[in-house]
């Protein structure tokens, strides 16, 4: 399977080393394509829990673990670990490719990469030596055990407890008891566990390992969930009964230890959503327009022409493609922000004297703020957009989209979860509001404003109504700038209002509505920031894609007043196939 044309664009324009990136991603794509041929079967069979000799064991569908081992054998796991020396962005791009081919498979390396980060950063040297190489090589899989009944997004409601062992052969370790739920890869060899410190109201992070002889070390997978989607990826409940664990990071600092790596995971989730949406567009496009490399044969025909030649279908496909490219740009930018932060943090770890360098520490603080903001924003928006794109795919294929003979209904079922895990979208609003109150979003908004300043001569003065933007496909940059200008006119006062804890003199301030208001602001901010990324790329086609996206995201009233984005065949091929417009 050939890499998506837009991914190839990002390989050349976004990755610091395009040659290495292309080699790595082509290798991942080859393995993903082969594994993807089993995706339908895996969805039908699903992961299973079998009892062997009194021990519950998780069994993956055919082809899943084989592909995972192949990724490990080819050095394609843990790409962003310090030992690999590759950018986090490359790992995120790999996640997108795997997710588009087989989302159930993709979740194994996504979660295992997170476990690797914990092991590499915090595990005792002898533990790291024992397990890190096996994680990298695909011999071991990882899991993150955070969620409990009644303590999903609220980590402080946890009841799983860790008690230090002070004497005997296990002195220095911890004894862990409790139950976790909604755990991806619940039968993992290496499990990162969020716990409450016994006798204290503090949280810590523990590492629980399968014993070297294969025994479970006090860990029991009690059930697997019967889910709407991602059937090939097991999600289950895990019981810890005197399980032995190692402390990761400082005791009592579990939230701080977990927070940074969770933001990396959020970016991977955004990439998962992007991969599913991209796969849905690619499949629907081939259904509607045929094979562009074979004289467009194989398309669904109605009224004597391919359905993609009908204006409403073409317009819908262009909207879907634009949303995918926006999701991708936002996700990759979040990954790049994490790379900048990780580079500075690793430099600080190697050069302790930088602690006293005020300018360096200020740069690091800013990099951390931006990486957190963009990780949250990308996960929030991509998690919403994938639902819309995959539902559009079902709609365009009609009855064929609704049946399991075609994969788009699976893309939609699998695409519902990214908005939910790693912090449900609505509960994440609480975290984002706290982030807002600390000023972490200012840099993101400033970047949009700086882009407008750079292209200020392109901002049009709309002479027919202050509320609407004049669409000009011959000068898309001007229309995009005008859209950005209008969005900032809403975002700036909305952010200012959200910063207020209370304001009895402001009739628009309703305390109970702050989180819902944040969802609206986050959507506007994601739209504006993503469009600004496409605009500042300098690529003329990207400006057209940004305009297509902003028109698609407008209200029906605005679209009727501004005029629709043209669905000419020439524009269609420009957006969908990246063919020259002129």
C-alpha cells in the first residue's frame, strides 16, 4: 500500500530527516498493509480471554501479534525513546499509518511506547536492563493501568494501594492491591500502575512485571469488555493481589510523573483518529471515483456517471479530505512541540548547570506549556473530527457503508473511542480550563496572530456584511486570513471571560457553563490554529485546503451567505489527488 500523498508531503516538509523518515514509514506501511488484510477477520473474532490451567490468558486475533513482533524485529518500536534517537513526530506518523490499516494492532505499540517511556526515564537500572530491550524488540508488550471504577478521569478517587516492603527478599519493592478497569493490553508483560500510597492521600506510579518464568506476579485479568469497536484490541479489568512493584519516579508525585507521558499518549490518540479518518476517506474516494491510476475504473455509477462526479458528493469528499489534512497538521504540530520540549529536557538532564540559566529555563517552561496545550487541543479536535469524517463516509456509500462487507462502518465504530480515552473530551475541559488559567494558551493564540500579521495585506475588508467572509478561490490566502481574523475576534474575548472565576457584573458569565463554553472555544481555537498551520506552510494547495476546511466548518447560514466552496472537477482533483489547479 502506498503512503498517503499528504503524508509524503509532511515527510519532505515536516520531518528533520526526510530520507530516514521515508525509510522508516515505508517499512511500517508494508507491515501495516499485510496486517490490515486480517482487520475484518480480527474485528469479527475479537480478542478473547481463555483459561489455561487456572490462569486467564489474553488471546489476540490472527495476525496481530505476528505483526507486532515484526515491528519489533525491524526496530520499528519505541522510535521516540532516547535510545532510538528519532523524533517523536516520526513515532506519531507511524501510529497514524498503523491505525489506518488496523487500529486494533496500532494500540499495542501506542501503549507499549508509553510503558517504554516510563521504564527508560524512571525504572531502576537493573529493571531497565531486564525489560527495556524486550519491549523494544517486540518480545514484551506494555500496559497502563490507571482507571478504576469511580476513578476514571478523577485520579484522586483511586483505591488501588501500594505498601512499601521494608524487609525480607523483596525489601525496597512495593506490595500492590486493588482493581483496575478499561486497561488496554491487560495481559501485558510490563504494566505501569497508578496507585494511592498506603496511609497517605498521595499518588505514585509503580511498575509491575510478569515474572521471568512467565508467572503473573499477583496479577489476574478478570474480564474483557464487550466493546462497540476496536475488537482486536483487548480492553479488560485487572486485579492486583499482593503484586510486587517498583516505584517509578518520586513517591507521592504520581500525577507529575504521569502527566507528561500522558500528553505524549494524547498525541498518539490524535494520530490514531487521523489514521482512521484518512482510511475512511481513501476507501470512500475509491468507491465514489474509482481507481485514478486505472482510468477511474471500479467506481459506483449513478445516472450514467461516477457518483464523485455529482457535485454534492464531490463537495462532501473535499470536506472530508480537508478535515483529515487539518487533523494531521494539528497532530504533527503537537508532536513537534513535544520534540522541542524533549530536546530541552534531555539537554537539561545532561547539563545540570543549565538549572541556573534563567533564559534556558524560561525557554523550557514555554516549550512545556505549548506542548501541553497542543497535545490537549489535537486530541480534543481529532477525537471529534474522526466521528464526523467516518460518518460522512457511511453516508456517501449509502447502504453499502452500513454493512460489514465494507470497512467504513468499522472505521466509524473504532473512531468513536479517541474522544473518550486518555481523558474523556468533556472531562478534559476541566483540565484545559485549569491550563487556561495558568496562561498556557497564550503562545498558541499568539502564533495565529503572528501569521495574520505576516499576511496582513491579504486580509480582505468584507463590504457586504461584517459577519461573513467573501470566498475567493483565486486568492484563498486572503479568505483564510479573513476567517482567522473573524475567529480571533471571538476567541480573544471568550478566553478573557473564561479566565474569570466569577463576575456578577458580567451578564454573560454563567459559572456552570464554563466547561461547555470551553468546548466551543477549543473547537474555534483548533479550527483557527490548524488553518494557520496550513497557511504558513507556504504551499498554495494547502491554502485551498484550509479554505475548504473553514467553509466546511462554518454554519449553514454563513455558507449560504458566503457562497459554497466550488465543487468543479478541476478543484476536486486538486484537493483529493493533489493535481495542479492550473
